[in-house]
């Protein structure tokens, strides 16, 4: 399972990202026969940094806020403002 220290390492490496080092999430293959913990482990091993990766031509950077709002709240607000 991902440990707190590993998450800190992922977050601290975001400022020094080299696009050529990023893994494309489309290349990640997960065996559905594995248990949940092993699937997560496999994903993290393949993607290298689950907080910063590529999806085709796009770079995805995940971050978290301490404002108490959920992803669902933010997405709902976004859709209302379209």
C-alpha cells in the first residue's frame, strides 16, 4: 500500500518534472484478477508518480486543497458555470 512518505515524495518531485520522464496512463495495464492492494501497487509501480503523469499529449498534475470541498462539489460548481 502507498505510505504517507511516498505521497510526500510524489508531491515534492512535481516542481522538477521532465515531460520525457512521465508515463502515459494509456500504457498502464492492470490485471483485474489481482486483489485491490496488488492492483494499486501495480498501478503505482507502472505510473511511477500517480500525482503527475501523461494522458496522451496532456500532462496531468493532481493536487489537493485544504478548503474542505470535495471533487464532486468542485465538479458540480464547474458544470453550473458552463
